[in-house]
């Protein structure tokens, strides 16, 4: 057996293991019982907005928990979601929530060309209640990044059907995976607001 053939076999086995583990995670998420969620009122650029209204005409909502304007990592994730927005919104409603005030959110959205809807959780317990609060402060925020998937039932009640946290190398930002193809991987690279 040549070295190349052995490496090909190892790659194939690793890909198969990874796909099996990923599929198991998907199955576990789908088996988890839905978590009832209150109809929180967050703040948009025009005032208060109920969580139920964020669904629009959709029965599913993908809500990104963003740490706010001080976090270059969250900004990079949001940049990526902005590029895929039309694809995301063809299946589910999509919003970004952060602890920043609406005017700060709108200023950042204008600078970055973001098109998705943003809502502020300032003055609410939404971030903490959803499990994305942090005792420690990172990038001027006591929030952690991640995603919650919600479903609105026919009776109007809302449940969270899954959630996940974001971090370098996660499945939600392709930048890390592309860098992992390089000889030294990401190295000491970290996202910046400007390069």
C-alpha cells in the first residue's frame, strides 16, 4: 500500500466518522423536547417588537445571539450570515439580537451593509433566560454568541427547538474551515473590524 493510498483511506475514514458524529448530533437535537418560551418584547429601530412578530409569515425563526458591536468575532459571523441571507430567509425567518441599543445596531448595520433585521435585548432578561448570558465580560459584553431555533405553533405559542454556541472553528463560520486547509491552519489569526 502506498503512502498516498494510506492517507486517502485515513481521510475517508475521518470524513465518515465526522459525518456520522454530525448526523448523531442532528438526531439528538431533533429528539430533545421543545422548550416553551415567553413572547418577549425586544426593541427594534422603530420601538418594541414581540418575539412572535419576528416570525413574520414563517413558522420557524433562526435567532442569532450576537455579543454586540465590540466583538470582531460576532461581526465576522454576521458578515457571513448577511451573504447567505436570501437563502436563510427562503426557509425561515432570520434575526440577530444583541445587547446593544438599537441606534448602535443600526449604525453598525449601515457600516457593514447588513440587511437582516436586528433587535436589542437591552433592558430585558432575554439573553440570560436563553442561556447566553456570561458572568465574565468579553468584548464589552456579558453575552455569549450562538443561535436559537424557535418554532411558532398553530395556537401562537413559541418553543425553542434547538440551540448552539458559536466559537472559533464551529460549524457556522466557513472562514475557520478554509484556514484549516492551509499548512499552518489559522495560526494566530483573529478577525478584525478592518484589515
